[in-house]
């Protein structure tokens, strides 16, 4: 194990999920997860950290970021899986509002 890498869970919240659990349930790679986490401005470990725990607020931020913008194609399925994790704990988010179709001009 390299310097600075920790195998023990950091900041274990009462209700939370590890990076490993979120990656497996969402079916995404560590690189995609880290890109998504950074875009959602969720704090994480400096390096590695598959056992780093993420709380409810962190997971909600990840879901919202994964459903919109540039991540909707790469992490759309992960967002649905993470919503299911939240619903299993009886935490419900408002449904995602689909984008409105662009208006066309009638000439």
C-alpha cells in the first residue's frame, strides 16, 4: 500500500455507501466516478479510497449531476441505480424533469 493510501473507511456516516458500492451498483469505472464526483463538488479521498464513505447529501449531489449535462450518457444508468439505493433507505428525490424540446419556428 502506497504512502497516503488508507484501507480503513474515512468519515463513516450513519447512513452511507462506499465508493466501491456506488461504482458496482452504478456499473461505472473509477475514472468516471471521480470525474462525476469532482463535477458535483463532492469531497473525496486524495487517491484511491474505495472504502471512502459517501453520505446521503453526497449521493443526492451525484445523482443530480449524473442526470444532467455531459454526464447523462455516461452516468445515466448509474443515477437510476443510485436513486434505487436512496429509495431503499426511504429517501425520495423529486423525479427528474426532462428537458423541453426546442421550439421550432413556423414560417
